[in-house]
C-alpha cells in the first residue's frame, strides 16, 4: 500500500482477474444446465460406491478365469487324446 491508495500490483492482479471472469455471463447457461444434469448425482453415489466395491476384486477374478481357461485348453487336448484312443480301440475291436 502506498499511503491510502491501492498497491499497483494488486490493482493489476484484480484487473487480470476481472478480465478472466468477463466471459462468465456467456457460460452461465452452460453451467446452469450442467448443474441441473448433475443434481441427481448424489442419488447415484451409493450405486457408484457399490460398483467400485464390486470391481475391487476384479483382478483376482480375471486371474482365476485365466487359470481356468488354461486348464480347459489342457483338458481339450486330453479329450482329443481320449477320443483318439477310443476310436483306435473301436477299430482294433472291429478288426478282431
């Protein structure tokens, strides 16, 4: 402060701030619509929290599913071997 006046730096800062807010009146309808669209968000908060809680163990579930898929792939090979062995046995029996 210089005497009873306003510091020139503060005056400059206030002018910059007011220039930055000059377009706010143009944004008011947009902000109003956004607020109206979001007013039910608090109703959804518990749903979001529940979904987040359910997703917390997703990594573990994905790992279990991956392991299960690998086992199925191995089982598929075993099934093919068993089917081939059964076909070979039928042919051998039919030849006798």
